[in-house]
């Protein structure tokens, strides 16, 4: 939060009627203005929820990506933190949506592997699972990396709109 500018609170209403409240922060990156809303009150008690927008208006109702980090291991949550060679990374399981429709995880993983080469195979619950590594948590340019992944995901999702 020290690097980000607080821009206020934001209310989210989901299609099922659920609501959440988040604190919104912004930072300028080489990819544009990165806005991150951190859910502080809402329906997601089992995870830390971050709604991420890149160069969108403050009143936009949908995020470009969500960085949901489970509080305890949960393979159904889109993101996770892994440790590899003493470094911690934010990863995505290949789960994303376009207009409330889930995209095929295999297509998302394949795209990021072929286009950016940032897919790792991890061992989870005794099985090998591919994940998209997109940001190093302890990096000095963490927000640049998040903005880059958001930009890449926006480009990928355009073909499904």
C-alpha cells in the first residue's frame, strides 16, 4: 500500500445479488494506470480478493482480472502463491472469465505457455498441475508485473468478446 495512491472505497454487486466493499488503490505503470480494489468486507471470507483494472474508468463494474488468494489451500480458487528456489510468486491456475463465462483452463494455459513461456508445473495434492507464473511477490517491480499480466490477459480475452 505504501507505493499506491488510495482513491476511495468501491461497492461491488454480483449477479446473484451478493455485495462487497473494497478499498481502491492506483499506481502508474508502463502499461497504464493500474487500479486494485482490495475487498475489505463481503462474501469471500475464505480468500483475499483483489479486483484489478488497467486503464479503465473508476466506475467500471467489471475487473480485467481478479487476484484471489486463498487463506488456506483451495484448488478451486483462481490464484495461489508458490515458492520456487526461495522466491514467492503469484500464479494463476488458468481460470478466467469473459462476460461471466468461464474460459477453458487448457486454452488459457496453452496460450500463456506458447506466447509468454510463463507456465510452470507444480505438484498439488499429489498431482502435477500447470499454473501461470505472473509476478514475484518480493520484487521491486511487483506492480509492473501485475500490470503486464493484466495487459496480456486483456489481449487474450479480446478474442472471446
